[in-house]
C-alpha cells in the first residue's frame, strides 16, 4: 500500500508537471518557461495534496475524539449501573434482615422464604422494587401468621417478576457490552488508519524537503545563469553600439560615394549627350535598361544583377510613382504572383546583399523606398 501511494504521488506530480508545462508552452511558446511552470506546479500540487491529507487527518481525529467521548459516556453509564446494583444489594441485605426477624414466626414458610431469598440474591440489583413493599411488610409482621398462604403467593409473583426484570437487564447489559466492543474495534481501526496517515505525512514532508533542496539548487543555478546572461547582454550591447557606429560610418561613406557616383553619372550623361549629338543612335528598348552596372557600389551592383525583371519593374514603380499600388498589382498579375511576394523578395535580396531593407510600408499601406536609399535606387534604375 505504501508503494502504491508513492507511485500515485509520483504519477500526480508527473501529470501536473505535464499539463502545466503543455499549457504554458501553448500559451507562451517558450520551452524554458514551460519547464519552470511545470516545476512550480508540482510543489503546488503536492502542497494541495498535503493540505487535503491534513484535513482528513483532522477529521479522523475529531471522529476519534467523538468516539472516545461516547465510550466514556458508556463507561460512566456502566459505573452507574454497577452502583445501582450495589445499592440493590444493600437494600436486599436490609430485606434479608427483616426476613430473619420474621423467621421465628414463619417456621412453616422458612424453606420457601430461603428459596426466594436465594433467587433474589441471584437477581442482584433488581431488588429495589421491593422498597415500596418493605414498609408494608414491616407493618404487617404480626399479620403474617394468618396470611402465610397469601405471602407465599406474593413471594412467587415477586420471584417471577424479578426473574423477568433480571433477564431484561442482562439482555440490555449484553447489548451495551457488544456495542462497546464494536466501538473499541472501530477505535482500533481508526488508530491504525491514523498511524498510516501519519507515516504517509512524514513521507510527504521528506519529499517536500528534498524538493525544496532541489528548488534551492535550481534557483542558485538560475541566478548564476542570469548573472552570466547579464554580462553577455552587456557585451552584446557594446557590440551592437559598435555595429551601429560602423553602420553609420558605412552609410556616411555610401552617401558620399553615391554623391560622387551621381556626379560621375551626370558627367557620363553629358559625354553621352555629346556623342549622341555627334552620331545617331538606336532608340532604347522598352522595359529594363541593358546598361552594365558599373556606376554603382559592388553590393548594389550585385543586387542589380540578381534582380529579376518583375522585381525591377516593381522597384521602379515604387521609386517613380506616388501611388504605385495599381502598377505593382498589374505586374504581379502578369507574373502570376502577389504584390506582397514581390516586395518581400526585393527586401530579402537587399538584406542578403547590402544588409538592410529598402522598401517600407508608408501611409495607407503604400510601399515606399527608405529615404536614405532613395537616391541610390533611382541611380540603379537609371543605370
């Protein structure tokens, strides 16, 4: 039975741990938090079980006290009955003295009176009924000679009544004794159950103590991990600050480079215009320009080379139009895809090449080029 109770407690802790961990995992989607939540639920479940067990023990003690009170009342009642028997015996002795005084005058009735006396002696405590007749017998001592036959009949009747009363009282005493024995048996069973519950309570206390020690170890480990995590966070913040400074420097360099590239492009356009004026040229083809990407930084040139026609047209529409949603939708329909897919693909390519996103959602969910990249994008489109 002890092994079964331990198994039930382990099963209860496992079920509480699993249910609370699963619920926490579904709600927060964090395995560590779900694990700690499960660990917290196990002692809470054991505490609730211990509380219920304590309440049962208190109820058993109350029931035991009530049974002890009933047994004490029965014992007091038994004591009163014994006292009552002793009083009856004393009264019987008084009656015997009065009968001995009358024996000289009741020689013929001596044998019958002795038989009645022996019967009354066996009846013990039931002779108190003769108290009402004692005074009559004392007053009628002198009349017993003439009423010998009447007294014999009265003695016989009293003997029969006393026998009946004695039988009924003996039956009541046997019932009381059997009830006392049954109550004692119940008391022993309750004491045995109480001992088992106390042993089980000790086992629970030991398990709670072990769990408290484990919990303290886990808390110490958690504090150590938190200290390490805080130090790592500080290092990470320093690294992020350094990265931000480097990114700012990089952006400043890129903006300066874009400025020089724009001037270079303008110079090249002037030269190209001069060449056009001096010699005829073919009209450009509609769609994406075929000019080689030699006027952009390496990462932007790489991005331009990786950019498909559909995404190029989307980027061009966003850079040149105030409300490019309709144009982007038409391009997506022509390529059997969705506008969001094209925009996400462009941002993914820029993230892989230049390390940042260039398209953001503007007012009314209209896509826009990030302001710091607008010049270079326009340069990329015209290149």
